[in-house]
C-alpha cells in the first residue's frame, strides 16, 4: 500500500479494508452455501428433484442482509468523504489546472508552478479544473482523487501529514499521451513554505531546504525554456525529435508546415504567435486539435521563440 501522507489517508484505508473484508466474508458465505447444496442435493443423494417455493422469510432475509451491508459501506465511505469537503474558511486555496498533458498549480499570490508545493501540517483547499477535457487529479499518498471537468471547479481539502515528494497522476485516459501526464507534490516545513511562497522561485526548495535567491532567468532562451516547462508544452511537443501528440519543437523554426486543408506556412514569428493564441486556426496536418489557447504576452512569446531557435 502507498505511504500515508495526509489526514484523509487513514480514513480511506479503513474504508477500503472494511469493504475488502466484508466482500471476502460474503464470498466465503456464498461459497460455503453453494458447496453444501451441491453435496446435499446431488443427484446421487436425491435422484428425484424437489421444487421448493414460497418461503417469505427466506426472501426477506436475503434481501435485507445485502441491503444493510451495502448501506454500511455507503455510510462509512460517506463519513470519510465528508472530511475532504470541509476545512477552515481562512485556509489558502491552490488552483489545480489540468490540460493535455500536464498539470499546473496556482497559489494565492499568483505564482504558478508545474509541480505542487504544500506546507506540512496545514490545511489547504485544492480547486481542480480543466481547460480542455475530463482529467482525474490523483495523489495516491494523500488518497485524494478529484475529477477535473471543463467549465466546472471541483474541490477538496487536505492536510499533508508527512514531508516528502509524492506522485501526481491522471486517472482518466485523456488522449494518446495520457501516460505522460505526471507531476509531483512537494510537502515541506510550513516555515520553509512561507519563505518559498514569498520568493519569485517556481521550483520547490532543494533537499537541503535552500531556496535560491535569484529571480527569473535573465537570458531569453532560459526564460523561454522555463515558460515551456511551466505551461506543460513538452507534454505534447518533444524537443528531441520524437513523436508525441503535436509536432516536435526540434528543427521547427524556419520549417514549412502543411496545415489541415493543404495550406503551407512558414514557421516564423507570426505563425508561432497565432499557434499559441489561436491554435485551432493553425492545425498541422496529421495532428489532432488538442491544444488550448494560451494567454501569453509579447515578451513571453519572444522568449519562447528565442528558445525554439536553439533547437536545430
């Protein structure tokens, strides 16, 4: 079983074990009854079949017992589910945004990161949404799973109880690169979290707890690469020539692409800008219309272009 790293984990584990134990007991009971009937009413023992019908008490019992067992599982699970729906009103809210095929996390101060950072021992509200299709935000160590649905914000409350780095997965098959839709949760000391949240850094603190004092990269190429990572672009576009959902970034700048409908375009500043802001108008032939629109400023687009030019 996965490590237990949140206030919800132990309750979910208890519900799971209760349902497994109850199911095993029912399976054992049914098997015992079945074997008993096979032996007792075999053709050798009773060559002439006897039809039995009309036992009202038996019908009541085999209806009432499964109903009670089902309601007990529902009630136990509902109690645990309610824990994830309530929390202090003043707790911070982190927005979890899903897109093919990446996660991004936005904090109360406006900082956005590709990996989630949470304070140890503090309740946090997670507002989960999607910009394109249905995804499933799942942190196994937290026992938290929330659907990310376009046009709707779902939420849960969680209090991390163990420091460390834990996996984030998507539980919905959301396209050909679904298996690439992974991230991490970094649970760090609350004081260190406060210092990190107040800093300009989007990377989580290192293993030694040190937060780099530098701000965003000064080099446009480095800023462009950081922006590509932050927006999750490499979930669909490789930078090494390998095939993913969208065209590879390697060698893209200056290349001639054929769009759906047969139009040929040169990959230049105009094309890149339109592909970022209105991607549905620039679909390369042979690739799906899967990219959401991105609200990027001119300076950010220029940084991305500077990085693209280095991928010969």
